[in-house]
C-alpha cells in the first residue's frame, strides 16, 4: 500500500497555488461582442453591442439607424393619397394596418366619416394584416431556439391570408387600398366565402403550433423565466401590444379606443399573461391570432350593405389643424400626428411606431442574461426595423 508523503502534499498545494496566481493574472475585465448588423432579410438591420463577462451580459446597447429611410420627411412632399404608398413599408409584414391610423387622422381633420361598410371592411383587412404578421412571428420564434419546421408551417399558411388580401386590394405586401373617406373597392365576388375557409385554416395552424412549439420541453426551457418584464417597468418604457399584455397589463386600443374601426360592434377578448417572460409573449400572440380569426368571421357575418366611399373632393386638400390617431397595430400602438396648413401635402407628420418603444427596453432587459438568451429575448419582443428607422 502506497501513502502520500507530507512533502508530496506540500508540492501539490504549491502547484495549485501557482495555477491560481496565473489564473488571477490572466483574468480579464470582459469583452465586447457585436451581434449584427443583421441582413435586411431578417427583422431588419439591427446591431447589438454586448459587453460580456464569460457567458453573462454586463451591458447591451442596441444600435439603430442602419436602414433609416426618412418616412416622416418624405410625407411632406407627397399628397395625402400618396402617403399610403410610403407608410405601407414601415412595418412591411402588416402593411394595410399602417395605412389605417394615418387615414383616420386625415379624416378627422377633414371631418369625414367612411360609410359603415367601409369601416367593416377596414377592420376585416386590419385583422387579416395582424394574422399575416403574427403568424410569421410564431414560426420565426421557434427558429430562434433551434426548431426549423414551424417556420415552414408559418410560411405555408400565411400564403392563404396574403392571397385573400391580394385578391381584394391588388397588392400582396403593400396594398395601398385605404382612402380618405373609405376604400378603393369593394370585395370581389366569392371573397367572403373563401375568407371564411381561410380563417378555419389559420385556427388549425394555431393548433399545430401549440403542439409543435408550446408543448415542446426544449422551447419551454429556453423561454420560461427568460427575459422577464415586470408590468411597471414595461409601462415606464412605453411597451405596447403583446409585449405589455404578456406582462399582465390589460390594455388594447381596439377595445379601449376603437376610433374609426368597429371592434366595439362584436364580441372578442383581450388576452393577457401574468408571467412577463419570453414564453408569455409567445403565448399571448398565439391567442391573438386565434382571436383575430374569430373577429374576421364575425365581421363577415354582420357585414352591412352600402357604398364603400363617402363623398370627398377629387383633389384632397386637408383643412389647417392638427390631429393624432393611434391604433392597436400588430406590433403594438401605432400613431400618426398630422399637422396641416390647408395644403395638398402635410406640413408635418410624426409617427409613433410600436417597435421603437418596444426595443427601447433592451438595455435594461438584457443586463445579466446569458449570451444564448439574447436571441430568444430579442425574438420574443418582435420588432421590425422599418418600424424603428423611420
């Protein structure tokens, strides 16, 4: 039997102490990790500068402005009807919804109200834009944690919604369909029945995503308790949409301030989740897609007859004044503040986009998280850079 001598023990302790001194000497103060700038084919061109200590984030700062296109200034050299072609492209995944608050603000200045049928159709297309937008998020969020199949499901079924939007507006991504006083056209023949079937398909899609993604233990491990936003912190940063409802705040402009849309004419529910983490934001958006399919179906069943355009001058000249209208867009609260001097073009337009406020919380939210969770958290916030760099 061999034994360790006292001399050997001392030698071993001395060696460990030497290793400790070396480790202390090479210990660094952390490093800077650049995430992005991303390619525009993703959510847009965003850069995150993360200061990390090992695998943990000490500080993270978003760098925006890589795809700034000057929407607010460009509106000053466009007539009011021409502005809709610009603002379609702010949140390019829910483009028709971008048109609605601007048109409502212009109608407010002109004291014009769209006919009831036009209001119903606006609301239907508004909700279909939400479905097309959020469905892609549901698939893409899964990709961020390593699951590729759900995004193929999302692209497959979103096409059904885009087909219906294109068949009525003529535009697949950028409809340019809303008009001051109403809409460009009415629904084509057979569109209503086809849309009812599409809504059934989208409800089946939600069921598939729930099984494929939400019930997956890996997805839950990567999202539950990750990126928690307390309600008071979210409100202080101006969060809106599913991001704030995922923190338990019962706020939705469609119910609280319909202003020109007809959500108050039907029965539907605002979904919230108390946890405030990445999982809850995903969960809320999934429920909202289901709810939107129900909203569309109800509106189709109660669609009034009549014209889709009020009497307005052929050449639109908006009276002098100021107006602000905010709606609950797919990404959250989106508003337009219009200043008119009685000309053919706006004097000033200020755009309150949802993504800009939603991304503002990232320095607070990413502090202390681990590097792999950065991507999960950013994905759960769901922003479009065109909605930020305006």
